[in-house]
């Protein structure tokens, strides 16, 4: 009886996937972004069949050999849930960040444990372009985007966004800390790169908003320059350490050693 059940499930899912394969035109399966660069984190968005058949075990396994990427969806099990699924159910699978080049991607599943994989989408070709192909000096080789903190000062932190697609690796830093009255406070600065590992000194800005009927109030305040700040990742030997140097107007210059936050 179990063997017959597995055969029915396998044939049911094979028929479902064969139908999807025959109609495999966007938006059945889409690579996001559709024109990826080496600065992008790729995702595979595909129509989710879990309303007709689910997968047991790990439903998303991604492997790569040379320039061939394989996504394995696991072993299907019958899991019909009428009325519980959205009109167009989808699933997003993280592929990751890839260097420039040409790639082939295949999506498959297994009828049963240990069985040869069955192709859902056997061959999807795409190209990743080089986001850094036309970089001007200074050439920033590492990506410092992320959440940074000072382990010696809980509640203090820095968010860094670095746009590797910009010819100058445009950078925005948002610093959250506490004001002299103990209330949370935010500062932002947008320094240009001076070398490949250190930025120039940039204005440190702070803005406020008056209380209003809505939250946040509809009218933003004017940012006020309250000092200067710069970032330096030189001579740390890793992309996970650096320092921030800042000066408030009329005050002393301070330097903090910072680390990339790892959960």
C-alpha cells in the first residue's frame, strides 16, 4: 500500500511539474534581479506547487559545480490544501552573489529518496556582468555594507550602505547612539573614498522633527551639520574591522574601533 501511495504521489507531482515545465514562461520562473551584476545577491523566484504537492526534508538545496548551479527541491509528498493558498503562490530561493560570467541553472526534484532527480526546469542560462568593470581610482575591493558596532559600548551602532554599482562606491553611514540627555539620537554622513580602504572626512548631520498628529510627522526637519566624521579600514587585515573618527563642533576628536556585527 505504501509503495502504491508513493507511486501515485510521484506520478501526480510529475504530471504537475511537467505541466509547469511545458508552460515555463515568466512569471513561472524568474531570476531576480533579471539582469544581475556581481554586486547583486541573486534569488530564484518560481511558482510554488505546495498547494498541490509539498516537499519533505530540505525543500531548498543549492549546489554549484564550475558554472552550473543546481537547485534541488527534495522529495514530493501529497499536500493538497484547498482554499489556503494565494492566487499565485511563489517561492524565492537564495542563490547568492556570483562573480561576472556565464552560468546555467537547473531546478529538479526526486520522486523518492535516492532516486535520480527529475528536471522541473532543466537549463536556464544567464549572465552576470561585472559591476566593477569601469571603476575609477581609488578602487574599493571590499564591501563594507552591514551593521557595525563597538563591543565595548552596548546600544551604540553604525549601519553602512556601500553601492558597488556606483563608479565611486557611493557610501552612506547612519550612526545610532544617545544624546547628552540620554535619549536615542541618529547621525548620518556620506564620505567619499580617499583611498581604497579609508574615506575622506564628511559633514556629520543630525535632524529632528516636531511632534505631530501622525507618526512620523509629515514634514521633515532640516538636517543640521553638527560636526564631521570619517571611516578607516586600513591595516586591519579583515573586512570585519575598522574605525570611525568623529568630531562634534567645538568638541574634541574621538576614535572608536568598530567590528562588523555577526549574529
